[in-house]
């Protein structure tokens, strides 16, 4: 016993006067309600940035004494852990640097092959041939170092 018409839950005159939407074909586009310009592709990103930039600062944390003490203890433990990590990394880097320095000193003091003099192996090891390509130049020398930026920062029309 199903009926094709839907019945309102209430029999108030305003609900009874309401017209039910007619089912339309699925291919028809819904009509636009407002005539505002379509949103740009960056709309969501800009909206998020505006919300975060101009939102008021949150109020400072208000904690009871015990909770503050727990917070402080955990924070100090975390900072101690981070400091130990940084010290371990620094110690490892110092060890590696000292090893490289000692290896370079040995190369500098060693006499080269044949009639080559002392320091030949060090000079050959420190040469930078081929690491920038065949006719390559280090990126530091690609443009003269200046105090002010270039008038045209990048030439987009440049072709090889």
C-alpha cells in the first residue's frame, strides 16, 4: 500500500501550501542562485590564510598548579632529550670532520708517485674537475655577487 505522493508530518497551513519540488532530469544543471563571480582556484588557500592571519590570538593557557607542574616537567624532559640528541649529532659530526682532516693531512705530508713532490696527492684530491660537468661552473659563480638584486630577476624568454 504505497503511495507516490509524500505527506507532510504537520498539517499547518504553511506546510500544506508549500509546493513539493518536481523531479527533473539528471542532465539539467541547477540554476545559479547568485550572480557572484566564480571562485578562483586559490580561493580555499587564500581563505585559510586570511583566517589564520587575522584571527585573534588565543588566550594564554590557564592551568592549575599541579597541571602546570606536570606540563613544565614534561617540557623540560623533552628539551633535555632534544639537547642530548643534538649533542650526539654534533659529536658524530665532529668525529667525521676530524677523520677527514687527518686523512687530508696524511695526503698533504705523503710524497707523490714517481718524481712528484710532497703534497701532490692532496692537491689532486682537492681538485674539483668534472664535478660540475664537462665545462661546468660552480653555481656560486653563475652570476656576479652584488649588493642589490638584478633589475630583471629571471629571463623567462631565454632559449638555448
